């Protein structure tokens, strides 16, 4: 079902669709969250399907003890909630005994109906008491009933915000959203060079290290899927800095500028710090721009990165945008990106898969960014695709990654040209 409406705060039209969707569930977020938070364990309370999803998405670590698992509630357990709680206590007891390195256990809810009936919040409090407060227990949901897989991180961080200590006196920049360590280190160096006094990243590398939060906190979002988290932070007194996302040379420059302006960094200092890495990024992007300019790209709703990616591909790579779909259109989080999209960009919020695929087949863009599940059928129809999940798993933010990000889009097109007998030099 689809109805064209005006996206209220934007000059761009957004079609709203509700219908069949093809997306992964929020459990997928555990893949990047467990890599980031190194003293945490993610225990999914779910079914065998959840265990399979997690294992195939995250892979099996051979040399290290994994920091995620699924407490599978067998059919016999589903007969009674008391059994489920007992099973959960037993699994957690084993885990805490075997893994003294784990300081925080995330209990991750899933969508089987009996799991939904389990009160994981209560279970977390009970377990915290049972284990003498030596390990923290935090519950959140990764259920497939939510709309898209990146909501798992939003749900996790929103829940963590409740545990942050309050302090209105701390003047700090809080960068929110999981970033690869290498990217975090690059940004930290830039913020230090700008002279921004206190910079913290949330989530950090250790779940125990919770940043204080209050009226002196300015929040800079590093990921575009954190609507609930940013509202929870605002309720604790923090202020959200309006900015685009740090994708590409221009996106990163504007993102850093938002922080610099909020902390009164003067223009000369800002230029001095950013000009060399910005110029390097522009130069590295140029070769990709040559290859991408004029090519058409459509983005199907999957990760919630679609609007920032569309901005990057149009503004910095010269691509022509076809339909740009997003699972949600959060105006407050997207205003700066929407303002940079070309006039007339065709936006869709939500998904009704079949009509959307029909429009895609009619348009036949040179490249389609979409979920894993529909990429192969589209490839079989001769459409070139890029998996949106790859863009979430790969470090793509910041000046130093701008060319790598563009390279993710040149590769499928280069492959097609090679198959067609043409080789780029
Ligand atoms: S949470 Fe739901 S959608 Fe996700 S793997 Fe488990 S059963 Fe499937």
C-alpha cells in the first residue's frame, strides 16, 4: 500500500509505504556491538532460528571464546514461564562462572511469542542480585518485529542511557553510535587537535565505563539509526548537534564543523586541522568519482543509512539518484542530509516489496543498494547490487575512509564492465 505525502519539514516528497518487508532482525546488531564492547557478553534469549542467524552473521570464532550465544528455549520450556526463567538462570550461572572477564551481560530479547512474554527487565534485576552485583545485566530487544536490523543498536544504547550517571557540570562532546576502533582513534586525534576539551564515545570499548550525562553534554551522532537513543539522551538534558553524518570528505568536514562550532573553535584553527586530511580525501575520491559520475543508483530501505549514502553518492561521487528508500524518515536526524540531496529526489519511507521491485525493474539503475535477501534475485535479472549490510560492517566513516567507501560502489560496476569485456585501467 503506498501513498505519496509531503515529508513535513523537507522540500522533498516522500512516498510512504506499508507492506511486505525484506530485512534482517535487530539481532544482527550484536555482530558489531560485541566487537566494540570488549568486556560484554550478548546472550540472546530465543529460538534455534535466532542461534542460526547469529552464528551465520557473526561467524564462529575458533581461537577466542565467543562473546555471544543463544539461550535456546526449547519447546518443552515454552510450556511455562517458570521453566524459561530457570533455564535462563542456569545458562547465566554457567556463563558467569566460566567467564570472569565478562563484566556486562546483555540479555537480548527476540520475537518467539514465549520470549516476548518473558519479562527480561525483571530477569536482569534478579540476575544482578543473584550474582552479587559483580556482573551488570542489561536487557534490550533485537526482535524481528521491529522494522530494521540497525534498531538493535538503538534499542541497546537507549537502554544503556538509563544507567548513565547524571552530571550537568561536565562539558563534553559525546559521539554516539558504534564506530570501528580505528575510526574512533582517527576522530579522537582530530577532536584533540581542534582543542575540544572532553570527548567521549558511546558505546565505549568497555561497557563498565559509562560516560556522565547532563546539560553540558553535546551529542554528535556517528550513526543515523539512533532516534530512540538520541531522544533518551535529550531527556537526560543532553543537546543534539544538527549535522550530516561523517561519510565522505564533505560529510566528515560538516560533521566535525558542527562539533567545532558548538565548542567555539575558531575558523583558522578548524581549517588548519582539517584542511590536509580533507584535501587527501577529496584527491582519493577523485578516481572513484571519475568512474561513478553519471551512473544511476537506487537504494532500497534496509539499514537506515540510505539517505546519508544517497547524499554522499550524489554530492561527492556525481551519481544520479533513482529511488531512495528508508525504513524510517526521522526528520530531526536527517534534516542536514535531506537539505543536501538534489531537488526532486524520489524518497520512500517504509516498504511494500513487490511494487517497489516493480519500480526498480522499470528504472533498471546501474546499481542497487539493497538487503542481502533480494540481492541475488536482482543479480540474476542482470541488475548490479551492493549489500547494504556490508556498509554497516565496514569502517566507512571519516576522511581516511572516504575513498574506501566510494570503492565499495565502484567494485560491482567494475565487475560488470569486466564481464562485458571492458577493463578499467
Ligand atoms: S529474533 Fe525473530 S526474526 Fe530474529 S532470528 Fe529470532 S525468530 Fe528470527
